[in-house]
């Protein structure tokens, strides 16, 4: 199907609540010909080898360990915590997580694509991944700001976000979304 692309947030995106002055909000999307549940997507996303490396860094540097079982519990709605994140909001097709510092958000959403030949009218699934960085007030200017470390990392974050979404799609398409 398609590659990963930057796109506007869908109108009903839970991440929209963080589109405030000074905030950084991004959104990426891709499609898969498979019918993917929200739980399957969340589990696949957080158990890719690429994301496992982030989990390893969090375990070593921040003492925030996590496992694939915990990712599965988060995906199934059986847990509201996972490594450095806490559930801020959840619907049947979306998950919005807040990191322990309160500065960043991660958002995952599935959207069925219409017009398929699978007997259920679905031609696959659009997968969304987005992030928000919440600004703080600059004490000198009294203006909202992301701060130097966050601004400095935005380029790398964009590349990493695309790779994470591509890895999740690949995992789902290979059938390795369990395990």
C-alpha cells in the first residue's frame, strides 16, 4: 500500500487537545491492506524491535522497565501504565499516553478503510501515530516554549516516528503482532 507520510490530525483525534500555543504536534499515517484492531496495533507498535530498543534505554537510564506482556495489557485495556507512560485518554480506536514528566504525549489511532472485498466493506486500515510536546513558560519572556532540548531533537524525532510507524505496519503485515 502506501509509505509513511506526515498528515494533518483527523478531526476526532484525542491528540488535538494539545494543539496549543507553543506546542509541537505531529501526525503520521500509513495504510495496510489488513483489517487491524486498535489493540493489535498498539501491541504491535510497542513490541517492534525498534521500540524494544527504546524500552531498553528507559530501563537503563530511567529505571522504567517494561515487557511485551505489559504492552499487551496496555493494548487490551487491562493496564493504564506502560514504562514511562500513563493513559491520558482511550477510545475504541485511539490511545493517548502522557509521559511521566507531563511534557510529551504519544497517540495511536486506527481507522478502517472503506470499499474492500473482504465481505465486511473494509479495504484495510489506516494507522496513525502522533506526538505532542507541551510547552513550558519561559521565565524571561513569559512566552510558551518547548525549550532547547526538545527543539533540538525535533528532526531526529520526525525520522524516528516514521520508522516506528513503518515497523509497526511491517509487524502487523507479517502476522507477528502476537508474541
